[in-house]
């Protein structure tokens, strides 16, 4: 059974709904693709917004496309402290009970009611990969990294979809804590 | 045998030699204690310096006292990237081969030849604590944290001295990756 897969570090980023995109960048605006991401159909955009919280601002945060049903901001714990919000660790898409932020774009602002989260670490598996690794959607696994700062991440969420490409996602703090770089191989512990 | 101990998160900080202290803050300057730290005799100072690297500056970094034989700067991987230096993971005091930084104080500057490190995670044990935990100086142990972001830190250095007070030290990125706060209890895995 396979047990090694690549890891990638996600920096803070923003997913926008169509209506919030238009508020921030103007009516009829479409996202401009800067480069494609590893997950099929996902891309980093030219567009950036400022995140404004009760205690501070983080300027120039990258928007990822395509647009989604709901606006969501993924930040680190360090970012949350700087902004002054108590962002919970949540699966992407599960923003219930999370705090909002003000987003500032070149054409306007959006006051989010909720949607600022620290994304739970997770692994994307295609259906075929999931079979080869012997895992199923929603399962939690342990992942071991190697090197000076090696550690074992517990509570890693398995996400399976035919649209996914095999990759573990952690935030920058998690990646730096483990001393790993994009593309390094990590191992499922059984 | 005991297996639980408190963890503490270290933010970036600077240890100064007497001569560098005088270059930065003026001849005859003594460090002003702001508050004592958990390790006996160690304290945070009123004094701050700017760290300047080839790619960026981090202003207002706290000096810790007392002065030491050698100036040493402890930063995170994120800080190292911002500054533009390739700081290695090292035990405190072992700065051989590490890059330097420019330190800027109110009265002058210091161009370090070396001394910028990412401190290796470690645990301080008094002799008595070491006996109660069954560990010895220089040994590497595994430490498990609890909660949403629970993980197991491998390669944690045991440091034993009669001067030490029982505590694990990680940097902010490691602490945030584990979702822990100062004083949370962690566990040695045997």
C-alpha cells in the first residue's frame, strides 16, 4: 500500500463570492489568473485585498480562484493575532461561528459577517489515490515528516474527490514548524 | 515516572555580548529589566534593536538579559525568509556556520559575522526534574501535544542544569502549528 505523498505550504489567502468580487473590484469584474495551482481548476489571481481586523491590517493578500458560493479567508494563528480575531481551526467551507473581517479592494469594501478561519490540515486524494493509500473521505490520519524538525501531524483530514490531485496542505506555520518545503515527501503512519 | 510538563512559545529575540550592547546603546550602558522570565536569572529587557538582513528589516526586536559571551539572534523560518538569510536550526550557543545580521540600536550598529539561528526545540530540566522524568542531558525525546492541532514533536533536546526550571521551549511557528499556548501541558512519549 502506498504511504508517501508531497506536502505543500499554503500562505494566507482569500476565496471570494461573485458578489463580493464585484464589490471589491467593480461590477462585471472577472478574476485574472496569475498561475495555476496544484489542485485542478484552482488558480492564484492577480487580485489582492487588504484584511482589516479590530487590531490590525494585513495588506495585499492574494485572492485564489475561481469564485466560490461563500467568501472565506484562510489565515494563520499569527495573522489572527495581528488582526485581533479569534479564528478557529476549521475545514475549508465550514465557516459557521467564525469571525468576520473587513476586506478592502480597489473599488470598495466588504464587511464579512463570518468566514475567517485557520484551515485544518488536510490531504487531497483522487478516488484512485485514496484506493492506493487505503483511506476514505473524512477519515483522520497521522503524517510524519523527516529532517531536523521532524514531527508527526495528528488529526489530518482525508479529502477524496475525483477532482483532486494528491497533496497534503498545511499552513506556513505548520510547514515551518516541520522544516518542510513545497514538494517534500511525507509519510502516512499506520 | 513523570511525563507532563508545561510548554512556552519564544518569539524572536536577541542575546547581546557586553561589547555589542555598548556599541548599540552607548558606552557603559546596562540592560534594563522589563520582566523576569521562567528560567531563573533570565529576563526580558526594555531594550529593542532592529534586525537588518539582505532582503528586509524586522524592527523592534526584544533583547533578553543578562548579556552573554556571544551575540546570538533567535528567529523563526518566516523571519529568516523576510530578512533574506538562511538561518539553520541550531542549539542555543552553537552558532558555527550560521549567517550574520546587522543590528541597529539607538547609539550604533553591529555587523554580526554569524549568530542568526532558528533555535532547536528543547526542554529545560533541573537535575531533580531530570531524575523524576528519567532523562539525561543531550538526549532527544518526543513530545506530544493535545487539542485540534495535536502533533508529536520529534528531536526535542533535553537540557539539564541545576539552574533550569522545568519547561519546553518552541518558537511561535511551532507553538501555533500545535495550537498551544504558554503553560499548556505536553507529554513525553516513551
